[in-house]
C-alpha cells in the first residue's frame, strides 16, 4: 500500500514538474505565427512608422538594415508596421520603393494598416508590391509586443 | 513512521507546486491595480505623448479609438500618459477636449504628469475634467510596461 | 527499500523544485551584465534618442533626471542610447555636455552607436568623455528590452 502511494507521488511529481516547465517555456518562448520564414530567429523586432517625415522614414529602413547586418539575416525577424502618415513609406511612388523591395527580399516584413488605407482611399495596388496588409496597424504592434517582440520607434 | 514521511513529502510537494505555479502566474499575468474598470481586458496598452505637435496629438487619440474599435471597448485597457509639451493635450482649452471626454467615457484613461504641471504652473483645474494625475509621467509609463502593458509612442 | 525510495523521491523533488524556481527567477530577473554599478536597482529603463531636435534631446535628459529623483538614484538603472542624428547629443560641443557629465556622475549611462560614428566620421575623442560606445545602437536597445528593460522614446 505504502509502496503504491510512494510510486503514485513520484509519478505525480514528475508529471507536475514536466508540465510546469512546459507551460513556463511556452510562455517564455511564445512568438507569433508569422515566423515560418525565420525559423532560426533569435531576435524579434517591430518598427513603428507613423510619420511622413522623410528623414525618419529613411532612418527606419537604415535601422532595419543595420539590425540585419548586426545579427545576420537569419537570426533576426523584423517587421515594419506603417500607419497614419507613415503609410506613405509604402506607397508605390515613394522614393524608397526600390530599397523596400530589396529589404523585403532579405526577409524584412512590411505591414500596411488597412484602417489608414481606407481613410486615405488607397488600395493594395497603390502600395509597393512587397507590402502586406494588417487590419489595424497599432493592434499589430501591440500583438507583436505581447508575443515578446522588442519595439523601436525611430 | 515511513507512512508519515510519505504523506509529509506528498503534502510538501503538492503545496510547493501550487506555490510555484501561483508565483509564476502572478508574474505572467501581473497587471497594475488600475483595472477595476476593465475586468475583462485581454490587451493592455499605454500611449506616450510628450510633444505638442497637433498632428501627433490627434494621432494618439485616433490610435486609441481604433484599438478600442478593433478589440471592443471591454477587451482592451488603454491609458494615455501626457507629459512635457504633450501635457497640453489635456489642457481645458485644447481643441481635442470634447473628444477626450468622449473617449474617457468609453473607458480610456488620461494621465497628466504632476512634475510637468508644476513646471508649467498648471493645476488640475486647468486640465480637462476627465484627466487624472500621476506624480511622474515617465515613471507611470515604466511601471505599466513592467506590468506587461504594450507601449506605443505615435 | 521503501524508505530509500521515499527519501530518493524527496530529494529529487526538492532539487527539482529548487531548480525550477531558480530557472524561473533567472528568466524573470534576467538583466544585462552592465549593472555592477546598480546592484540595488528595481527599475531598468532604456531611453532612445535618434533625432537632433534640441527640445527632444533636452526632454530625454529631463526624463532621465526625473526618473532618478522619483525612484532614487540607486533604485533605477538608466541607459540613454544615441544613434542617427541623435548621436549629436553626445558630441563634445553639444550645449548639454556639462549636464550629461553631471548625469553620468549620478550613474546614468550614455551609449553612442559606433555605426553612426563611422557614418558621421567621428571617433570617441569627438564625444563627451563619459559616453561609452556600442557596436549598433538599435541592437543595444533591442537587447535591453529582451532583458526586461522598459523602453521610452521621448
């Protein structure tokens, strides 16, 4: 009888510990589902651009590129979320369009806010081809932070 | 005797595990005490406004409103912390005063920095009636982040 | 025999719990190694400055000083990371140089981005003497956030 109790406690303890550790690891390493493209990323960074100040729009691209060089393209997941007047960074006619395409080719993700697009009466066809869209830019930034991403607002 | 040891270890293990899990959950879900008003919130977002640029002051209100619409008023806790020149957003005479009252009515919290108020020689009576005050705006933003809130600086 | 099993389980359980708690605490309290200077800090805050707007450069210094006063110098670790045009805050000839030295004396850390220095053809000798350098300013900010630091972009 006592032997059974001992074994039962042992088994219970073992699984409880395994479970506790798993749920801890799940929390610690929780990352959003967008990352099939970056299976080896060790750093996750979301950039916020909501101004049409050309020098800040250029800075956000410089920052993303420097981070990629610093860590290596495969070691860092980067997403640039554009909304408000910052959406203009992703307009086809923006002078940075060519550079954006080249950064996207290296795995940097560009997200345009659909709320802003509607307000500005723009559709996906008005955006640089590599841009993806998200329903609400600011909610996207919130959710990436919730998933453990670092946040940079240049 | 051995039975007592077995039971003692069992009880110890059980409470130790319960305790470990509780302290883990406390950390993971720790939220500041301000939230009696939002018992069902699933998202927590603090906005930083420290500029008197009218377009950024309007943007921060737009962002807060869009987040509320996106998640639903009860699912997101939002606090806008104003300090430095950004305090002017909360002045009674600001053109956004009416809109701020309406956003506050929907549960968005507005916090004015008392440090800044003192520097600008303003009292609570100079602020829009729904504004609350905090001793140091930047410390408020730090503490909300420490409690797991996402941070947005439009 | 059963006694040995009981004791073995007890020992195993004890160390497993200690280990689980330690790894939890390590995660929760993980802080970068820069903090020998602030062994009693309870708050960790990184400030981002990437603009040469003089009013924002002054604001970032005010914010750091207010945080120090609010929590007490020993209770808060503060690092100001300057990159892009924000690097100019750390130039020797900046009008804030004297104030920066005094803030550094109270334990606030100033980090200059080497990437930016190279681009601007500046060396450490062009910077205020208390400034330290980091290879990539934006990566520094990312890593401090990963280590649990709050982020403020005035």
